C-alpha cells in the first residue's frame, strides 16, 4: 500500500522547489526527506525528481505523481472543516458538474431555486462530458448539467432528464444595437461584430447551421468557452452575442446590453444527469421540480 507520508514529503519538495526549503518548512533534516522520497520512487518504480539549477524539478512521472498528490492533500486540508460542519448538521452541500459548452448563464438560472438554501455550500466543477460522468458515477458529484443526455450504459447507472429546450436571443451593447439593426435582424449580423461560443459547444454547431441556412456570414471577433465571460466582453462594447432564452434573464441585468433579436429556430438543450444517489438529494430534486414547473 502506498506510503502517504512519503508522498507528502515529495509533494512539499515540489511545492517548495527543493529539499532545503522543504526541510525548513517541515523542520526536518534534508537527508531524512531525501531518503523518504527515494523510498517513494522505489515503491512506484520510477524516478520522480531531477536536478534543476539549485533545486529540483519533477520528471514526467513526477508530474503525474504531483498532480495526484495535489488533489489528495488539498482535499485533506479541507477535511477537518467538512467533518466539523457535517457533525453540526448545518451545511447543505451540492456538488454540480457543468459540461464544457453549455451556457453558464442558463446553468445559473437552473440553480437559482436552491441558491437561497440556508447554509448552502455549492461546489461547481467545469469539465469535459466524459470526465464529469465518471466523477458522477463515483459519487463525487450530485448532478451534471450538460448539452446532451447520458449515453446508454448500464454499468454507469445514470439517468437523464431534459431541463431546457429554449430558443436563442441575441444581445449587444447599446452603441451597436439601434433601431436599424433590430429591424434588419438577422441579416444585420453580417455587418456587426459577433461574439460566439467556441466550436465544442452544441449551441455553436446549431448557430453555424443557422448562419448557412440564412445566408449570413457573421464577422466573428471573439470566441469564448464561458458564456458569462462572453457577456462581459459584449457589455464592454466588443460585439453582439447569442444566449439561450433561459439565460437571457441574467444578461438583461447587465447595464448597457440591449435585445437585438430572437431566433426560435435555434434551440439550446440542457440535460440533468444523476446517479442513483442524486435521485434522493433534496436540492437536486428541488432543481428538477423547479424546471418542470417554471
């Protein structure tokens, strides 16, 4: 079994950039720490450190070991607080996975019904679809919001429900959205600077098809993975942008943004994916129920 004390010493050496600083932080002899790291290398069967100037740097194997150690000891540092909070029963924790490419503004709107929960601790983790499903199956997440349903895989034991199927609205800064642009929509997009989600987004794929159907060649000046960040750049005057109807409520609160037009024939879907544990999580059930009764 892995010796986590050896792994901890190795982690500190990397964090401090060398054995001398690690020894100072741990109040131990350099030779002792060096011997412990060698034991770890012997146990793992690979060299983890190499000389770098006056200090050391991780080898490729060391980088992999450090990445995992970073997760382990970061979690370990939060353990006392989480145990204390769980013992008092005061914390309502909800861990949400947000798949790359979905509208974060729409995701915020879906989570809004639980945000006023007393003593809520909301943990949002953004990542690739397959990675989030693996974390969900391991019960590291309570729910995943994604632009597609879970694949049919009986081994994962996941369920999916479509929460959102909404049209898309276009917004932009007041200096770009005038009467002529609104009346000329959507053809006016040809003459406006346009901000779009990046290509891995399902919405972007639908928009590109819509552009082709309408004969529109947009002047794309920016592409963003995060829809909230996209809205910020638009509000600062960079261009006009699309957002799902559900997330448009948040956009409307941004000073200086105006509605340019609507394209109901472009749809954005968001699915809620849950494991068996998530089926009984009270906050997850509240999110699902709110989407069914908007």
